[in-house]
């Protein structure tokens, strides 16, 4: 009796499931008629639905629902989410643990595509836990990869690369070459986002080599897309467009809509950099149309930000602000720091150009805050540390395998003592050769570790250089704002307006230079002129200044780190000229000497106090000059470095001013 009742309930249960599936098919068949799918995909969905109708196996039905979700995932994520949710429901009813994990993972991927990052991480974490319990290494690796994608979009590069490396280790352990290639590709994109282009190319090349071995065309073109991005970021725009067009052709052939949107976006950005703004807007709007249709929030915000940058370039500031605000609102909702940074930069530039300096300054502070949080030293050091640990661990595994092979060889030799005796001479040479190899390997590994340390030190120097540079910019801003406030307080509106205009030029120059590691000598001289004009005006024309450039110098091609010379000029004004009763003069000289740029700052001020002479010229500097001294040490670290101070005197040994002289390495633009 009990058995009959159980069978009856089982039959009713299966019948109920079948009826529900029939209803789902009916609803989804109608729903599928709405979107305009490519013909090949429409044929595929029709085939899956027909198979779904004709099967009675629950597992097969769940798999078909997952396959339907996969078709829609990159085109209509909401439709894909619907299929995955239904598949998850019936996987739970049928208690099919592996399918539950698969559905949770796919739902997490869709939420990632939609920009719902917290939901994505929640579903992926649940999926990964189930895969771990099932012992599915590949499933765990796929979850690590998606988590890495989420953190990459949010600008958390250290967390992103940590998950990609975890995924890579698993794929290497199960010898999944396609998975290895994908991880190398993703790590390349992290380094590209951090502007570490040599490391990015290194990983793109690793991925490309594997994809070529596998004859995986989609993977090959993904690598081309990554390499194209590096070309774009290094100003090789025509080469970048060539790679992007190759990728676009493949996306068109395979109806890869998400890929098409990415290619249109990249091509648009390249044309923007080339000054072809009409072409750029056309491609970016194509990209935006696809992304809005599919609901990819992160990509939508990115498109609006890129369009806003073009409107800045063509001086349509109202449209730039409109598009930047849309990008900012979306990126705030999805917590994407890189896109927020872009929006704040556009808003800073737009309001500065509209002479709304209050808003420009506010947005500049927000831009600087996010920029510092993304490219901070701690994050970069963590990424370097993780990379070093991974490479060391991999080398240790290789050595362990080598030792195991050695042990097996010895075991085989010991099986026959008579054979060993006959081959003592041969064994001697084998052991000697092995020792030689081990020594060679140790030497090579030590050399590699030494090279890695050198690279790490260089990166540290670069980061210190960046940090020191960023500390200097607010010095101008706050001093100038204080001067403007004083004029306004004195009701000198015309003077305040003139000073504000000059300050705006200086602020724009500082803002532009702060984004660059190298600027032309002419750009640096322009900044110095703006600064000296402001100081001259503030001191009631108490001094004159000359800037002398040697005739052998082309100031438009020589590049140097920005904001190096200004602190010494400031010292001449404040400590040399201002205490002087008479009108003074400052002379700046630039010469080429022994592959260096020789800089001289001379003033006819009051000179240095006698007590400072005991310190070998180590004073006569503010906090800013101390920072500059440290920056110059980093820049000239391979050369002998010194900043020389000279006390100028007349025939009666009375002080007539101060001369500061130092050299720095420069580069020449081609």
C-alpha cells in the first residue's frame, strides 16, 4: 500500500513538472518572437525548444534550459536570467547538485554583465562552494575567473589578479590549455588597465601562443583586441584600429553582439585620438546602442564617458557635462571606480573651460581622490607580490617534479646491482652531469630572482616618483586661491578678475601636466611663466624675470618630469626678492651639458643668511624643494647627483644674490 502511494506521488510529481515545462515553452516561444535575433541564433533557439518539447528526461530538460540561457546571455541578459532561474528551480526540485552549481554560476555571470556586482559575487560564491564540495576543479576555476572580472570592472586590480592567478593555478594542474590561455589574457587586461604595457603584452603573447596551438580563432582575436588596446594606449592609433577591425570582422561573422559593441567602442576611441571626431562619435553611438539594448550597465557608463570626452575636444561643453553626468550616475550605482574617474576628469575640464572654477576644483579633488585610490602604491605592491609568489611556486613545483624524476631513475638503477656495478663509470658521468645541471639551474634561478628584484626596485622608484609629483599640485592651488581671496576682500574686483584669469591658465596647465609623467620643456616653461606672472602681480611688480634657452635646445621636443623647477623659482621669489627693498630680477637659464639639461635659477635678492652656510647649502629650501630633491634623486639615481647653491657677491664681498644650479636627465620626442 505504501509503495503504491509513493509511486502515485512520483507519477503526479513528474506530470506536474511536465505541465509546467510545457507552459514555460509556450511563454518563451512567444517571448522569443520579440527580439530580433541573428538568423543563426534563431535557428539554434528553435532547435533547443523543439528538443525540449520532445524529451521526458528531467536532466535533459534542465540542460536545454541552460543552453537557451547561454544563447541569450550576451544578447538579452534578462531573458537569459529567466531561463537560468527556471533551470535552477527544477535543479533544486530534482536535487541535482551539479546543475544547481552551474545555474548559480551562470546567474552570477549575467548579473556581472548587467553591472549588479554584489549580486554577481553572491551567486558566484554560492556556486563555487558547491563546486568545491563536488570536487569540480574546473567549476571552481571558472568561478575565480568571474570574480576576477567583477573586481577588474570595479578597479580593484589587486583582488582581480589574485582571483585570476588562483584560476590559472587550477587550470595548469588539470592541464586545461584553453583555461590557461583565458587566464593569461585576463591578467594581460589587468596590467593594461594599470598602464603596465610590457607586462600586458607578455601575458597577451602567452595567451596568443596557446590559442594558436588550439586553433581557437575567437581566442586569437581576443588577444588581438588586447594588443590593440595597448597600441591605443601607447598612441599607435592606426595599428590599434587594424587589430580592432580584425576582431570586429570575426564578431560580425559569429554574431557576437557584445564583441561588436566592444570593437565599435575601441575604434571610436582611436578615431577620437586621431582627431576624426565625426567618425569617432558614429562608432561610439553604435556601441552605445548595442549596450543599451542588452543592458550592460558598466559598458553603457563607459560609452557615455567616451562620448563626453569627444564633446570636450570639440568644445561642446554642455553635451560633455550631460554625457559625463549620465556616466557618473551609472558608475556610482555599480561602484565602478575607473569610469567614475573618467567622468570626474571630463567634468573638471568642462567646468574649467566654462570658467566655473569652483565646480572645476571640486570635481578635480574627486578625480584626484579616485585616481590615488586606484593607482596607490600598496595595491601595486600587492599585485607584484602575488605575481612573484605565483612564479616562485611554479618554479618550486618544477624542481619538485625534477627531483621525483631523479628518485625514479635511482630506483630503477638499484633493481639490478650487477647492472649498476657494470655501469659505475656511466653513473659517475650521469651524476656529474646532473650536478652540473642543478648548479646551472640554481645560477639561472638566482639570476632571474636578481633581475626580478631590480625590476621591483624600478617599479618602486616609479611609484615614489608619482607619489611625490602628486604632492606638489595642491601647493599652487591653495596659494593662488589665497591671493584671489585677498583681492576680493580688498574689493579690488578688476585685479581679482585678472588674477583669476591668470590662475585659471595656471590651473589648467597644472591639471594637464599632473596626468603626465613627462612634459615638454616648453610646457614646463609656460607653467613657470604663469607662476612668475602671478607672483609678480601679487608683489606689485617688485621684480622682473627673464627665461634664457640655449639656441641648441628645441624646447618642443625635449621632455622632462613636470613641476621640478618651480620650487627653486619660488624660493628665489620668497627668500630672495621679497625681503629686498629695491626692485629685483630673476633669471632662468637652460643649457645642454654632457647629455643632461642644465638648469640655473639666479636672483639678485638678499642672499642666504650666514647661518645656513654651515649646512653646505642644505637649507634655502622649503618642503617643496625637499620633495623636488627626492624626485631628482630618483630621476638621476644612476648618475652623480647634486644641487649646488652659490652666494653671489660684489667686490666688497657683499651679498648680491643667489644662484642655484642642477642637472637632470631628459628625453627627446621623435
